[in-house]
């Protein structure tokens, strides 16, 4: 099954359960239905699906207004950079809501943008800096990268009192769903996931970089080695004690980070890790920002897995 | 329920007196927060408050003092909020520009121009979803209609068949700039026509006319499931002249925020301007003098401790 089919099915299963719910966004039940993300959505009789106007700023305000009125909503958005137009609401309107107990448990509002990270878009329409949106007002945010995190995040976070942003990766839309063999651990906030426990390396994937870490873990396994594989699914996560405990055993760290932002939590994670344990090996794979980074090129990271494996073993 | 005429007049005058008291404390530098007084906005605020029912929502701007006073009917909790005290109206968590009072229908106040229109659309949609008989009333100024979100939200309200009163307080100023110094005039009526949104203009500060019209517009909006735009002409009183090296004879300063030095609480409930731009002067033209004086005396007595 493709990633997008799986995510779409999970959304369909979730939204049909809820009363007094509005699903809205541009073309969410027309045309390609946002590349399949919102295809075939059905809601209860007391809920509604709206193919909305093209007004992202006001659509963000609409969602917060629905929350204030006690109605749940999900705003599906074709690409993350459209959300730039709604930042006023992410900051100013949300600040009022979370500062008042009166609003805190009234209803749910989730924005679900597609991060256009497949590349070839040109200077515009290729923003993948999810962390910037979340950090600007300390907004809860989640990335969906595989079967396990998709199931947990959509069932637990898509519709629950309060506000958050949940992102999906366009790069993965037509890829086969990545299915980790196990889910060893997930914290109660659904922001740190562990998929395997090993002795030879600790792999930590930020933003939407799980596929790279997953591939590396398979290659290590093929060489008879074992690794601990983690994802940090929120750009505003600050408790990585579970990962640091693991690092104390493996002493070898590999980080994947595919965001174009300078504002990621990799430096904070590294700082905390190095303060707690002495590492024998530290490999950081992140995006190169060179003179071509705004050209219509691939957004995939260039990774020499064989070289990484040889450095680790 | 619409109140008797004397009660409405008393509310308008109390609204003015409370603001005079706030201004006095402001001049004495007793507040740490910025406050945008609304001297001159008392009639529209009282009128809107009078047409509100239990399930209605009021969405305000940073210049919300007249409306919050009209809804609450007393000064102390608001004053305590301005002092950021724990027994303030919102426990000192909101201050002035974002002050709300959900128990009295004031759901949201935004200090960001144009921000509140789409939030109002969301609240109106929530009413539609739950079958509420309430209406959403959203306030903005003439500056806010320059924002794209005003246009987006009007389109959204109309497209989604939502009942709402969109009230634009036009004081013809944006901070220190007159509209005609800054931009081409916006014909709000024609704009509304383009979206097939009913438009009404209010001016003159006659509260009984305002209430009657607003009551009818509210019923119409609820019945037709369509927003209605109301442009109300207001004059934000409290201007003064400031002498500067560049303007030795004094430069006109239109009131925007902070204390106004030209208004003093000892002036009491006399008009600040002898035209219908001042709600008190307008009341003097339509209400019997003896009765008006009696109400003014009652208010002075009620506020004697603060005075």
C-alpha cells in the first residue's frame, strides 16, 4: 500500500467517529482531493465538509473561530508554504485561546498541510521548514513518516481539544508505505518513536527523514549489526532522555535532518547528548545549502550508505 | 430584551463617566498597559449591547472599552483587569487590548487589524453547525477594511450562508493619519453590493434609532442567513494640540491611545464637542433636559467614591 493511501484511510476512519466536525480546505473533495490525502472523506450527519475559498489567512481564523464556538475542525492544506499567510492566527489568535481556560477544552482545531519536499518546484512552493511554523509560537506539531507514527498520531492527535499542526510528506505520497517491524517505544506526547533496539548505533531522524534512517538500519542489519532507530516527530520536542540513554550504550550517533531551516532542534539535541555521554562516532547528515538550493532540483538528501556503514562498523 | 429609554440613556452616560475615570487614572500614570479609550463610541456600544441576546457573540477590536463597559455595566472588574490584578475581569491575564468577557458574550478581542473577521466567521459557522439561535457581531474600524482578511471573511460569511453583523466603526482616522491622507476612499456600500451583502449606514448618535435599526438587521440576518455590513460614523473624542519646535502654534493630535490631556474628569458629563459627533450632545438634543440632568446626578452619586 502507498503511504498516501494508508494515511487517507486513517483519516477517513478517524473523522467518521466525531460529532460536530467541520473538514475544510481548497478542493478537499474535488479533483485530486489534494493528491489523495482527502479522497473519499465521509462525516456524520451533524458534521460538514467544505470546499473552501482560496483565503488561507482567513481559513486559519475560521478554524480558531470554530474552536471558540465549540466545533471541531481540520483544515487540509495543499502545501505548507500556504500557511505563511496564516501565521498571524498561529501566533496571535492561538495565544488568546491557550491563555484562557475557557477555550482550552472547547474543541479541536488541526491544520494538516502537505510538505512539498519532493523537489523540482523552483524558488517558491518548496518550503519544508516545519520547525519554523511550530517554533514561532511554540505550536504542537507532528510529522507522519511511516505506518507506526501515522497510526498513533492520527488516532490520538488529529481531533482532540486544542490546536496543532500535523504534516505529511509529498515525497512519500506515491512511495510504498514504510512499515517498521516493531514499535518499541513511543512517549505519551507521540513525539518520540523508537522502532528498534540495537548495540552498534543510534539513528535519530528529524523532520521527515525517517526513510533515510530506515534504509540505514536495514543495511546495518544486512551486515549483521544492530541499531536503535528513533524518529523525533515534533520540532518542539525537548525531552530526548530515552534517546540519550540509548546513546550511552551504543556510543555511536547518526542524525538525519532534511529540513531547509536553520531553526531545527538538532543543535539542542546534540548539546544535551554530548553533555550526557562521550561518543565514539558522530555522523550528521543534513541538507547542503549551496548556490543551487533554490533551483528546481531534487529535495532528496544525497547519502552514501556504504560509507556510513563502514564508519560505524 | 430592549431596555426602557431612560435606562439606555443612563448606560451611555455611565459609559462616558467610567471612561473619564479611566482616563484620569491613566493621566496619573497608574496603568502599565496600553489602553485605547473610546470616548465618542458610547452610543453604538450601548446600542449593540442592547440588541444582544443570551446566545449572541460579540467580537471586538483593541478599542473595546466602550463595549466591555456596556456589556458588564460596571467599572471595577475592568479597572482591576487594567491593573492586572487577580480579581480583574479576566484575572489579569488579558489586560485591555484583548479583553473579553465570555459570560456576557464577549468571546474574542483582537489587537490585530482585520484578524477578528475570520474568527467571527468561524464562530458563526459553529452556530450554524449546532443550530444555535445566536448571531455573531463583529466590530472593526475603517483601518481594518484595508486588510485582505476583511474581504476574505466577507466572502466566506456570504459563501457559507452565515448570519453575522459586521460593524465598521468609521472614525476616519488610522492612528495619526486621516483616511484621505493615506488612501483612496473605499465605498463600503459598493463593496457590499459586489458580494450581495446588505449594507446600512448609521450616524447621528441617536441610540433609539440605532437600536431599532440594529434589532431589525439582526432579525434579517438570522432569517436570510446572510451577513449584514453596518458602517457607523463615530468620532473618537479626546484630541488635543501639541506644541513642538516644528509647530510652535500647536499641532492637532487626533486621539488614538493613551490618556487624553484635553479631557478631565472634573468636566463631568458635559459634552466634549457641541455637535452630534458627541453622544452626550446628541442625547441633549433628543432627551428632556431635566430628566437628563437627573440621570447625570445619579451617575455622579454612584461614582462619587471613584470621583
